[in-house]
C-alpha cells in the first residue's frame, strides 16, 4: 500500500490527484497526517478525490486510525486514513 504524507502546507487538489492516481493503480492508499493543520488538509483532499472519482462512477471509503511515527528521537501521534476504491 502506497503511503502519502500530508502536511499543513499540502495542496488539497494535488493530494487528491495523488490519491486518485494511487487508487486507480492499487485500489488502496494510506494517507498519514500529524497535527491539526495536516489532518484538515488530508480531509479536504479526500473530499476533492471523492468528487474526482464520482465523475467516473467510482467512490472511496476511508478507515481512520491513530498511528505513532518516529521523527528523529521523538514519537509523534498522527492520524492514518486508509482509503479504498469502491465501485458504485
């Protein structure tokens, strides 16, 4: 499963394009976000990706979970969104 890391500065439209591209290849992708701003951008990206897929008669569903990520010597808690392609 491909992992996309989203920051508070990520463009929702660009992340949405990456989500759709990855879903078309693998039918699943994981998005990781640490911090409120990053989670916000990831959420907007999912909404935009859903709109892109809707035009092709496809949809997605998401399974959110907490994750712990090592950054240097520090462990940070983030959110993982496992995204799956679904045919309507």
